[in-house]
């Protein structure tokens, strides 16, 4: 094989989440009331546009979770794999990854950001050295502005053409009557959003071949590459933490509300005690313990990537342990109310077991709360990673994340001249993800919350 597949711990859980998402789609299609609720979400134009953006982020995160070791060059003609682990996204962004400069350079710059001593024919002088890759293709008399404008026009045309081709394929293999009956609706917003995303992606890839679109950092690495690679960390933090949180929140919340008595007292004592501990201190203590363990057992981690991935997984685990209490309280209160309804009392009178009542009668009626909380908490968890990495108790410093970019920008903003593009890159990518998640969360809440249905 030309490569050796590598499955990290977080990769396995991401693939597990994809399987669970497929099962959820299958489950929704078999239940008309769930399908009708999602149809209401689909009728919200803003929500569908946000869903396309979220799907775009998820696809990038999945591509960055397909890791492998490429073949290493050796003179013995033996099959030997490189010690460096890459992903499919790294393979697609090879040019961005390998085009490194000496140090800082501004977005679309052709020279370094600070002056250096340069040897010339007339002697030494202080000047801005020419970049190795940024704007190297420009000829005599060509300007950056004119070249960028021409590239943007070509990228927009190519993005529209690719989206139109995809639209024709979908229209060709779908029911034409369904398309004609929809008229002007949310599906046109979906295609418009997809066109903008496709044009933006083409423009970024095209421009990044000749420029550093978001500049470079202190060691000359492209900031756009760092921002794109940080998408996986944000998606993992938001989704994997939810997977850790859900079992404890659902099981304990339903048990506390249904069985009451000493079971309710024990569970209330458990989540009240956990909520009383400052979350930041608990996370900091757990991360420090994890660091000590990894320092004492370095032989268990073959690469730096495996070490940083273990810390990322452990951070998701700690965030899940500290964030399940809110959902547990909500489910306890809802179960207390549902337990008094007629259909639950009738099931008890007919001798149906308690666990069967919980599984068949109560759990389906609280899933709207679970779904709403999941979507609402996703954006909060993405922001939590940025805050924790800023205070050095988040992901490993070698891991690409928006929090690490913001942390490094803290010192860059204090230098002269100011280096602002690292903060800008992290802010833009994180802002788009959080905004899309919040917009979709509003639509999901309106569609699944029965109290809002009653008011309408």
C-alpha cells in the first residue's frame, strides 16, 4: 500500500458519531411526527443556510480525521512508512502546508513584515526582504490588487459553474415534480449559500497558490492553513463532548424524575456537588494530572500527534463530565411532570415494568429537550475551547486550534508593528461556526418545543 492508515482515538469517535447521525436520519424517516418537525426546520431559510455552513465545517473536520502514514523514501527498496502522520486534508492543502516563509508577513504581502539587514551590491542596508512564495509570480509592473481582482472574478465564475453542475445532477436524479412544486423557497437559499461557499473555497485555494491570504506567523507558517486545521478541533470539542455528556444526563435525569425517593436524593446530591465545584479549577486539575501521566509514560505515545490527540480526548471527557448537570436537571423536571400523566399511570396499572415505561413512554417525550440542548450547547463548547486554550489548560500547544491562535496573538498584539492577522483568522472562522450553530439552534428550538407549538 502507498500509505498506512492511522486511526487516532478522536478519529474513532468521530466515525462513531457519523454512524449515529446516519441512524438518527433513518429513525426520523420512520416517524412522521419527527419528520414533520424537521420539515419545519427546512422551511426556515436562515436555518437551512446555517445548516449548509455547518455541513461544510463537518466535511472539513472529517477529511482532517482520516489520518495515514505515507511511504518513506529508502534506498533498500523495502516498504517503510514515514513517522509523520498526515490527513487527507493535509494532502489537499500540501501547498499551503509546505510554503513557509522566514517569519511574519502580512496578508497578500510580497515582503516580510519587519526590516532586516540585507546584503546588496552597494553594501548592507535595512530593508524588507522579498518573500519566497508570496507574490513571487508577479512580473515587472504587475500589482497585487489587479492580480487578486482577476483571480476573484475567475474564482466566482468557476464556483458558480461547479454549483450549477451539481444542481443539474441533483435535479436530474430527483423527482422533478417536487422541485416544481416548491417554487421560491428554502432550497434556493441552500443553493445560493452553496454557491457562495464554493466560490469562496475556490478563491482561497487559487489565491493561496501565489499569496499568503491571511499572512504568516512567527515561524513563517501560513495562518490560513492554521485556521482551516483548527476546524477539526472545534468540531471535535463540540460533538465529542456531547457524546460523553448525553448518557449520564439522560439516564440519571430520567431515573431521578421517575423513581423519586432516595434515588432522586442521591442523583440531586451528585449533580449539586459537581455544580458547586468551579469548572475551570476542575478542568485545570484534570489536565495537569493528564500531563503528568503522559510525561511519566512517554513510551505509550509513538508520535507527537498521538500525544496531543490523547489530551484533546481527555479535555472532551472532562468537559462532558462537568456539563451534563444542566441537562440532567431539565430532564428530571420534565420526567416528574410526565410521570403524572394518564398514559403513564395507565401503563403502571396494567403492570408494565418501570424500565419499559421509561424506554417506551417517557424517553421519546423528552427527546425534544435533549435535541434543543445539544444544538444550543455546541457553540458554547466551541467557545469554551478557545477560552481554555487561552489560559493554557486547553488542547496541546502543538494542536491546531483557534484558542492556541488567540493565545499566540496575545503577544503579537503587544509588539511593534502589531501583528493582527492571526487573531483575525481565528475570529472569522470561529465566528462563522458559532453563528451558524446558533441560527440552526433557534430553528430547532422553535420546531421541537411543544410550548411554542401551542402558542402558534
